């Protein structure tokens, strides 16, 4: 592996180990748990991305933070921009499991910070943490697909990724509006971390079977954070934020 791999995320490699037999589809017994878990996680991320648009006006007024309204969106997207590049390098050098679980933890923590915020500045910070987690999760899942599924099934999984965004985008605003009116805007954020535990538990056994990747050259700080791709992504994210 070169000092600075050119791919955004771990590409399918010749000879990658894949659990289960080579026959059957993405819902065959060998892949069913992992497929359902991945699609559920993507659906929850998609739901939150659409639901926050509905809850944001109420949250901004409640926190007296209309002046920081736009930053609640830009904090998420600029943080996720950097996290996507970070996840690609991290997955290339150390495998996708560490960035995936780190991303899920950060995404959940960001939701709790935003949902429990006492002021708009804390809310924006929570959205930034949430963006870091979302960027790590999405790219790490692509890397998981490259390692866990045979080549013939990868297009079907990628298509399922896209389909997983459809229903949440349609029902997310309606459901978020109902939750905001009936229970308050905070529940739009604090309910998701509990919901994400079930799909994580479902796909955990399959994730443990993935082939392990040894530490890459240069260690985590120099090899991952210090890579050219991460530094460029950080510069782009900071520039976009400014």
C-alpha cells in the first residue's frame, strides 16, 4: 500500500474474503443480517437528514438562535465533508470497523448534544459532531460492502443504499413535524440514538467476520490524519465553513 492511497474508501481487492457462499442474493442467509443492518443504519441517517429541516425553525426560536440558523446546517455539512475523506483513508489503512463504530458513536453523541442543547451555540456544536459521525458512517459502510460481499452482489447493495433514502425523505418531514408538535423538537434528535442500537446489534456478528487489516504505515496520526487527502479535505471544509 502506498503512503497515501488514492481511493476515497477501501476498494474491492482481488482475493478479499467474503463470508458465506457465493450463491444467493443480498438477502440470502449468509448476508441477510448485514444487509438489513446496513440499510437500517442508512435509513436512520437519511431520516435525520430530512427530519431536521422540519424541526429546525422551532428549535432555533426556542433557543433564541435565529442568527445562527444557517450554521446549524453548514456545521453538519462541512464536518461531514472532512469526515468522508478521513473515513476513506482510515478504512484503507486500518479497515472499516473502527471508523464505522466511531462514526456511529459520534453521530449519536451529536444528536444528544443537539437535543439537550441549552443554547444555539451548543446546538450548532452538536450538529458539527453529528456531521463528523455521519461522514464516517456512510463511507465506512461503502468499505464494508467492498469487503463483505462478492463482486456480483455489490451493485445490488449500492442500489439498496439509494433506495434506503427514499422512504425517510418522504415520511421524515411529516413524522418529524408530528413529533415536534406532540412531544417537542428535542425528541426528533434524542430518539434516534436508541433506534440505531438495534440494527447495530443485528449486523455486529457479520462485521466481526470481516478480514482484519493490520496497521498502516506511519501510525494513525501521521498515516491517517497527516495524509495529504485528509489535510486537503480539512482545508476545503474550513474554506467552505468560512
